[in-house]
């Protein structure tokens, strides 16, 4: 799942070198943290949070298949 989010985020930002995606595992859920450069944070969030919400929907759909819950957190400080 981490690789999926990383590919999506790298396709959205200009500075692909500073994209860092980490996954914190739990028993029934995982947290996926995304860190990008300050200039690209708006591209990940999108207007009114629509891009971030779309990524969360993809995670939810993929998580249902794996019977696991995934939460996306966008960290704004690099």
C-alpha cells in the first residue's frame, strides 16, 4: 500500500526527490504518512482537500480487499 501511495504522490508533485512515505503498522489498521516539500503540499491536498480525499478513497477501497483499514496523514513540515 505504501508503494501505491508513493507512486500517486510522485505523479502529482514537482519535486519527487523530497517525497517520503512511511507506513506505521497496527493489527487492524495502518497509518500512511506522506511528507513532501513545502511548495508541493497544496498539490497533494488539492482544492478543498479533494485530491487528498481521492487518495483516501483509493486507500479505503484497497483496504477493503485486504480487510484492513488505512489512514492517510499528510505531514506539512519536512
